[in-house]
């Protein structure tokens, strides 16, 4: 009797879930409609680039499955490589888009409702792309998922990072569903919860570096807070890019108003970031602390650091302050520059914390004295990383076909 009741309850739950899924609005399209787009030179170029990036991803995966981690240029001296930097790039983008999406549906700023659905869907897409990239860095992602549950490492920052991002993704998907259904009350509840979990996950990702006691250049409270700041900056950059492609740089007045507001926020955020970076470098160099000051000086002499500063900070800030953000077309291109700079920011974060060898003494008589660690990504790492971008573009494009990502007029 009890078994029959349990089966009936399970059937009822499944039926309710199916009914709920059936009410989610989406466009019923086939492959023909999915591949149908306006054949302009720009669109054709983007389509070709996306297909090429996806092909690179497949080739990169093939090399990884044939050779394992030997296909990467990581070593025991430099164990974190390009794939980790790209993973951070994507999850930072996801958190940033979550913040942007929350401005409208969670915090009630009506101007930003225009981008809520696009931003939240973008946050889902970017974190999925990040998971796809990090899966082949982990080596055994299925085993990781199993033992992540069976033997949780509660004292491990990396365990918390993976767990919190999994929960965050779940809340983002639920929020997006309620946004599609127009249920703003529930979207706000799940959006706020997802935002809080996402910020916790993201600052925890910063703590993965902040907890590195053996790496004084990274150790400390700076990175957990820096990650949140740069996530917001990244989200604003992507918001300009998303809306630029949506309106083909011909922005309606309502969109211009929203983007001008975002530009002013971005000016403040970039100013704070520059302030943060200056003081980080001063405190790293001052006093000549071993394993910190010489690494900071070495970083200041690298072109990748200045690429980060110029592309992600100085150029966008200058163009915003030039007319207080009233030129959205110029800021679209500044945001493209900014995203390139953000990539260098993530790459520098991973690489710079591993520059100095942990073993500085010779262990054999005729051994050369240890020097700065050199690392350059392998072809496989580059293909998988570029493929992650291709996945991101392809998933977002598919989303624009399957779902109405524009603001509903009655909201």
C-alpha cells in the first residue's frame, strides 16, 4: 500500500515538473530556422569565425584525448596554464553578467530591465563555456563530480568554488525560466539568491589565489575583493557588446539612456580598479620583501601587464570621460578592447603568481641556478581556449533563436 502511495506521489511530481516545463515560452524552430540569419558581410564573418572556433575545439579535444596532459605545456613548476586562465575569464564574465542582469529584475532599476534576460542568459552561457574548458584541465571531470559529493573537502577553497558555482548555475537557470514566463516576483527571489551565491563563489575563486601562502605575490585579502570588482567591470563591457550586436550599433533612445548610465558606473569602477592596482604594486614593491617585491618589479616589465592596463583600463576610461558616456558606439569598441584586456588580466593573474620558482637553491653541484619560470601555451591549449569562445558564441546565438530575450513591453 505504501509503495503504491509513493509511486503515485512520484508520478505526481514528475507530471507537475512536465507541466511546468511545458509552460516555458520558447520558439519551436528546426535546424533550417536555426541556421537562417541575415546574410550581411558582418554576420557571415561571425558565422565563419564561430564554425572555425568550434572546429578548433574539436581538434583540441582530440589531441587531449590522445595525449592527456602531455598535450599541454604545464609543468610541475608551472601547473596552472592557459586553460585555468580562460576558465576564470568565463566565470568572471558570468558573475559580471549576473550583476548586470540583477540591476533590473532584482534591484528594480527600470532602465536596466532592457538587458535583464540577455544578461542572465549570457551568464548561463559563459559559465557553461567555462565548465567545458576546465573539464579537460581537470582530467577526470566525472570522477570529480562523484567524489565532490561523496567526500566533500570542506577546508578546500577549490571544493567550495566548484560547489558554489554549481548551485549558482542552478539558480541562474531557474531565474531565467521565470523571466521568460514573466513571473517577476519569483525571478527576483531566485535572482537575488543566485546573485548572492555567485558573489560568494566568485570571491571564493579569488581566495584560491589569496590562500597561496607559498606565493607572497598572491597571498592576502586582495584577490577575493578584486575578483568582484573586475567581474562587475567585465559585465559592463559585455553589456555594451551584447547591445551593440543586438541593435547593430544603431541604438534606440531608451537603450542609449541605459548604456549612458552603465558607462558612468563603469568610469567609477575603472577608477577604483586603477587605484587598487597602483596600491597593490606599491605595497608589493615597498620594503623589498623576498618573493614579492622582485616578482612585482618583473611583472611591471612585462608587456602583458601593460596590455591589461591600456586595453582594459586606460582606453575605456578615457573614452567614457571624454563625453561622460554619451557615445555608445565608441564605447562598444572600447568594450571590445576592454575584453581583450580582461583576457590578459586573467592570464597575468594565473601566470604571474607562478613566475618565481619555489626552489631557488641548487640541488646538485653542476645544476644551473633556478631562474624565472617560462611558460607559453601549447597549440592544444590555444585550440581548446578559442573553442570555448566558439561555444559561447554558438550557445548565445542559439538562445536568441529559441527564446525572446528582449524586454516584454508589459513589464
